C-alpha cells in the first residue's frame, strides 16, 4: 500500500495530542522519514539479483538495482548461479568464501577464491527497502532563485526549500519548474504493508517525542530555577512517552528489546585436572603421592 508522508503525519499527530504546537511540521516529516528508514532496517525486504561476471574478484554493489547503501546487507551469495530451466542445484557459498569490501566510499562484493567469467552469473541475496516515490499530494512554492530542477529531491528547513543530497534526506520531489522563482513539489510516499502502518506510526511518534524531550533538556541557565526544573520535568515526561511508543512498536512487530536480551552465560569452565577434589576423592589420572 503506497502511503504518502501526509497520511503518516496525520496518524503520528493523532498519537500525540498537541504535537503540532511542540514541533514544526517540517521537522515531524523528516523524523517520520527517519522512522520509515528504521522500520526498513528492522523489517527489511529480501531480494535476489544476478551479477554478470567480468573475470575479476570485485563487484560494485551499487550496480544492484535495489541496493540502498547504509541499509542493504548481503545475506548470501550463490556461485555459479543456478539455472532453473536446467534444474541446477543451488550452490551457496560458505561465509568465508565471500566478503564485503570497501575501497574508500565504494562498496564491493569480494570473491577471494573465484573469478567469474562473463558467461557466468553470481546470485546475490540481499536486504533492501521499498522505494520512495512522488505522490499525488503536491505543493506550489514561490521562492526566489530556488535553483531546483524537475526530479530534484528537496526538503524545507524552516526557512527555505533546499536540494537534498539524496532521497533519504528528502521529503518532496520537484515535479514542475515554470521559472526560477516558482516550482511544484510532490510529497514522497512509500509502499508500506498495511499491517505495519500503525506500528510504524508508533515509531514515528517515538522519534518525535524524543526530539521534544531533547529540546526541553537543553537549557543555558547557569543556575537551577523553577523554570529550569519545569523544563527538566517536561523532558523526562517526553522521554518516557518516547520510550513507551518505542516499546509498543517493538511489541506490535515482534522485535526483541535489546535491553531485555539476557547475557550469554559460559557453556564450560576451566579446572586443574591434577588437583584432588573435595571430600578426599582420588586424583583423576594418578594415585596420591605420584
């Protein structure tokens, strides 16, 4: 179900009464965008895609159609890729037979023991998110010398509309540019499973509440006063609400709380074999006095 940011915003606002007076809309939109990114990290989509060999051992993962750097992870690698029509048996490589490798900012799949030919394919199973697309919700903006072009990604920073470095940092996409002082931008939308809509909005509410808590916790007053104490109390209240929204989000999606995962206890212990046990029992490998 393709859901525009405006629908997510309306639900998040309904989760927190008076949120619009605590946090500007442009900040709520970007926080909800961050919530969606976190959701796709917690509940990733798995896709399989083939890479054609080139006789080398390094393959730039940016060439994968659905790869999202910073979010996607390679799960398994199959080489050579099975031909379904020939009923080939899939040959998945062991974890030590492939690795992620970075050369500066370039991310590669490295096959240390193989150099696939151009007639061969490497099948990669990796995680991704469903893409953001321009929705039917548009806004006409007048901004002198905006410098934007059609298909640019943009966002509002509270003063001006700026070009986003990439879609991950944007809330809108430019659709019409009649002149240098005006443009039309469409709100972004994501294809989110209907069953996960409400949990996702809980996460969005958590991020908004945490932002408000952080704002109240900041004070420049050198001494404690009644007003600063009130701000500390408000910060604590919002932090508690953020924590509760996050807990609900995890419960609804069945995501374990990292703080509740028990520590792993040792499965074995070390003893000194030559030492006699309590109660006068004999040594294990020799008699007393030997």
